[in-house]
C-alpha cells in the first residue's frame, strides 16, 4: 500500500500527463453527475417530505467516517469506507442527488482525517462520483421503479454496489499505474484479491438499511448494529495486526513492523530525494547478564532500555526490538534527521548511564551499525544487511559505531561471484589467472638489489585485472585464502629458485594473511615447500601487518616464533599505522620493519612525516633490525632516507612492480648500469 506522501505527490516523470488524467476524471465526473441528476430528477417523496429515518441514515453515513477503520488487508484504499452501505441505501430510497451529496460529505470527512492533499481529495471525489453514476444507472436498469425491496431490486442493488467498486477501482488503478508504474491489470487484480469481500459485505448490508429507512427511524438505528459489527471486525483485525507487529516484552516494533516502517519511509524518501538512516544496535555481553543475574533481570534490562530509547523520541523515528539483545532504529530527513552518525551517537549515549535493577547496578555497552538510503542501499533488505555488516565491523574495531562501507562486506553478491571464480582459478596448479609481480628492494648505500616483494595479481576472465585489496578482502574469510596463499608461496619459491640458479643471491618477501598466521599447520606447510624447492629458508621473508597480530595475538605470536625458528625472516609491514607497534617489536622475532608509504611519499613536504620516518630509522638501528622504506618515488626522498641511515627502499623511483620476465631483464640492466 502506498504511503500518504506518495499518494499526495505527482510522479517525477511526466507529471503533466498524470495531472491531465486527474483533470479529465474531474471533468467527466461533473458531466456525468449533471446528466445523471437531470435524468434522475428530484426524490419521489420530494425534498421537504423526507422522513427522519432517511435523515438519520445520512447522518450515520457521516458518523461512520469519523473514525476510519484502517486495515492492512486493504491495498488500493487505506480505509474501509463503511459509509458506502448508507450511500447505497439513500440512492435507492431517496434518489441519486441526495446519495451523491452524502457520499461527497462523508468522503470529505474521511479525507480531512487522512491528511489528503486538495487535488488528491478532488480526484477521489470525482472518481467516486463517476462510480456512483454507474451504480445508479445499473440500479435503474434493474429496479423497474421505486424501492419495494423485491428480490429483483435487491439483486439490482447488489449489482450496483459491485459496479461502483469496479468503476472506482478501475480509475484508481490507472492513477496508480501512472504514479507507481506497473500495469493497470496488476493494480486492478490487487484490489480484487484484497477488497472485493469487504465491498460485497457493505453492499449486502445496504438492502437492510434501505428497508429500515423506508420503515421507521428506530429500525434505522437498530440496523446500524450489523454495520457497526463490520466496523468492529475490521478494527479488531487492525488491532491484531498492530499487536502482531509489536514485541510483547518491550512494546516496540518487531522485525516485521520495523520492515514496514522502513519501507514506508523509503518510498517517501525516494519521492523527495532525502535520506533515511537505518541503525542496528547489538548489546555487548548481554548473555553474561542472563547467566549471572537470571533472565528476569535480563528482561527488565531490555524494558528499561526500550523506555530510554522512547524518552524524548522525535516524531517519525521508529524503534524496534529485533529479538534477543538487538534493537533497530530508522529515522528520515523528512522526520528531522540531519546527521546519521549523530543518531548513532545519541543511541550510544543512552547506554552510558548505568541501569539499576533490584539494587543491582548494571553497566551495559553496545555497538551500532549505520546504513543510509540511498548511498548504502535502495531497499529494506539491502539497508538492513549493510547496517548489520557495519555493526559487526564496529564490534571488530571495538568502536561505538560504524557506518557501512563496501570494504566491510565480505559476502556481497559481487564478492561471492568473484570468490567462486577465484576458487576455480586455484583448483588446478597450472590454471591461468593468478600470478605474481615483483618490485625490487634496493640497498640505499650500495645500490645492490637485496630482494623483491611478491605482489599478487589476478586477471579475471571478464573483469580483467582485479585490485589485490579486493581479492584479499574477498578471500580472507573463506577457505580460498589458504588456497591462494599456497599458490602464492609456490610461485614465489619457484621464482626464488630461478634467481638462485641464475646466480642472484636475493630474498623474496611474501605477504601472509591473518588466516595463515592463525593456522597451526602453516609452519609445516612452509617447511615442506621450502624443502621441495631446495631454497634456503633465510631467503624467504614473511611480511605480516600489525592488524594481523592484533586479530589473535597469542596464537599468531606463537606461530610467528615457530616460523622464525625455521630461519625465515619476519618483516613487520605498514609500520607506524597501528597502535601497538612498540609492544610487538619487543615481543616478536622481527628482523625487519617496513615504513608505510603514507609517511615516506610526503616526508619532504610534511615535517611530521619526516619526524616519524627518521625516528623509526633510529629505532630500527637501536633494535638492530633492518628498516625498509616503501613508496620512494623521487631522488630527493631517496637521498634523505640514505642520509638518515635507512637500510633499503622500494618504490617507483627504482622500478614499478613487474612480471617475472620483465624483472629478469631489469636485473640484467640494473647490474650492467652499476
């Protein structure tokens, strides 16, 4: 069902065509009403001799719309329009024009309560006017005279009521087609599926009201009971639907209710080019509260949090409990939201104050993930999944909140497809696609090539060359990462053996992932491959990032120590970008530290970067470890690094990453030029 805002706005494409259709309906309605009223004439009993029973019938039609019955089962209409039963009764007993006046009055009362725009109200009054004209002509053809409640007249009234519904829905279906897309038949079938039983019920009640209106006013009052019963049934259904969309513990929306709230806001936001923020909060260590204090205290904690979230809640902001210890929030620019991250901070602020339950003070914390329409997704499922991914990332970073970024998503459809293609490329040792490029590492004092860093390259059969960072982000959370590492190690050791056979005593630096370092059999695998290729273990340098160490320090450090005991070199990559490098330098068998390119590239332009680089070189000298600078792109930087005592460097100033054949040719040229 479309939202009120969408119903009150014109489509962006061809608004003139849309408004032209509405205007045509209005003109046709006026013409049809004039022609029908002229043919129908005045009521048979005259305007001044109308009994009180008919006036009461008209009054009850207005009263029926004072509190609209909103039922989710209705698709084309947001309300039940109970007054139609009275309108049909007035049409057959009092005449067309009184029925038209009462219908317009009742619908005006309804549209005011719904907040309909003037033009939308005018369109609905017009299309309902045409429908009433069609109903009157149907009734006239079947009745054969004044109302006598004969079986043919009752059948004629039932036919007139269904004609009213068909004609009205046909006009609305056309407006919806022009407004929201799709076909006219699809919108019409949506009505037939959801509303025909209600419309038939209201039409079936109309003969009872007509008989009562021509008998006595008290019978009209009594006959209102079945109409009221229909109304109560619809209200009960609506209340049950609302209850079904609420969490029974906290009274907040549940998952289904939250989805409907978000989808309504997305439609509105799409119409107005505004943003919608979807946020998911997951409480930390909530299971510990249940285990230590009992589930009753846990439930009271959730209720207290719900009350905090509802306190001073801005209009339009929807809050849900998704289950367990997860809450969800949605807020739109149309509701006053200006900064999605400010919303996340406000949610987190509600957790800062301790909660006291049964004289027990409980400290609660949580992580918030944020996804924003339309940048992070254009439908509910995508936004919810991205907010959940951002929440997981927030937990990993030990941060209070995080907004979704594509690099957080390790399971997007694109990455899953890439993962499958990568796996197929790795299934066979000689399959093309995965290869290594090499960038030389040069001694700054002698110009000697000390070794090379092996850099992953993957040529996808359709996408071409894929960014290595995307490959690692895709594979590192799956078993494909191990397959990729094995392929890289095999290629690197084969190339290292080739260099040794050619007389080059160089080392090979290979990057390894968190998943590799956490594997207990990684050391055994490397030992077997080194022996198989007959190279010295000291010629293989493993580059590990600080983030890999932080993932599982105890297990990673143990494996790194085992690798060092084999004689492999250990290089701490991207040094200076983490938060605990000094601690790792003390506790790890590091033989080399690599200064990240972000500091090296601009060291001559930024004094702070120059200070970091020079201090790191001094630190390496004091700890007796080699220092390698990444990202050297010009001679001035190279000279500065040499002057500070940096051991080696790599970067485009010396050579860009090259294929194995190009690297061999570059080695020959470099040796000849020295």
